[in-house]
């Protein structure tokens, strides 16, 4: 009978946030797969846990997943931990989880610390709808594409960033998104925890002159639906009504249907379109 894979969240700063259930699992499993065995060893020593460890990180995630699923198929129980927070969230653990599902191995996800949710809840931004982006891609082309998609995003956006990249990332965000409302969340659950409600532009000015310290979560307001509608209407300002009508008529619409679509595009009534054409 195959063993179980346990996804075990660990504190994102304050050791007192260690879930009691996770402690029990880490003590009873056959092996712990850790993103950084040195960091995890300090955590295990603090809680007097002697379970053997093996490394599982970004650079060995595929081949090591094969090895770990082999142990699981033999009946061993394995716990996965990341350096901080919940495994498989912006983390190589997702590869192992997927492989386990493909092989019919049971995956158990334990609730616990997660920087994304911690930051969002205390950000003061809209929490009803949000999207988690993690770290933006390092590849320049992929990064431009992702930012272009976020420019139209109406949900609150949550991003992670390291201190040495923060100013450059804020500059890119300001260039693409404009001066949005945002909350800069720093050193979550730690001694110098900080939440700064600001704008992208003001945050950029702050960190251009002040060296960032600690790990950051950026919670950024999405674009409002009214802004999207206004932008959609604005693109037709340079097109005459007759040219606008021709676009739809050339697609096979009859005149009445084309007038209805033109009115919708421009945010005006069909009567206004009719009179404008006259």
C-alpha cells in the first residue's frame, strides 16, 4: 500500500505560528523533503524533531520527485516543507504533488502559514476577488507578457518580491499599471513587520531613496470595471461613426445590428448613432 504525501506549512517568520498538527506529522513520517535542509534543520532542532531529511528544491524538482514517489509507492510517508509558508504555493512542491496525483498517491494538505493570505487580509485592499502572481518571471519576454496581462486585471493582485529587486519591479509596475493604490507588506509576522498603504508611485519614490530591507509582499488594487469600459470606448474616439459602422457591416452584420454594436462600443444610444450618421 502506498504511503501519503503531506504538505506541511512552516512559519513565515514567527516560530510560534508553527501548527500543532504539522509538528505531529513531521515527527511520524518516514522522511522530510525540504527546500533547504540547512534552514529546515534549524526548525527541526528547535522543536526536537529527529526525522531524516532529503533535499527537494527548484534545481532537482523533477528527478527528485521520481525518487520520492518511488518511496511513497513502497509505503513510506513523506512530508514536504518549504523554507517558509505553504509548500507548492510559488514553490517546486507542485511538481511532486502533480506526480503523486498521476500515480494515485494520496496527498494531504495541512492548513497553516501562507504569506499571500496573511498580507492580503491585513492590506486594506479589496479582498473579495484576488489573484496570486507570486514572483514575476525573470525572463524579460515572459515578464513583459505577464505585466501586460495584469494591466487589464480587475482583481486585487498579490506579488512577492525580494529587497534587491523591489525598486526595479515597482518601476515596471508604475510604467504598466499607472499609479494604483497598493499596500507594501514587509517582514510578515517578524519583529519589524510593516504594512504601508500607499500608491505604486509613492512606493517607488520611497524605495529609490531608501534601501529596502526584508522580504516583501505587494498587494495592488485591480483596475475598476468603469476604467476598462472607459478605455474601451476611448479607442473609438479617432474612428468616425461611418468607419465604425463599416467594420461591422463588412463582417456581415445588417445595418440595425451594426448600429447596436457601435452604440455599445461607444457607450451611447442607437438614436445617437443614427443621428450622428445623418
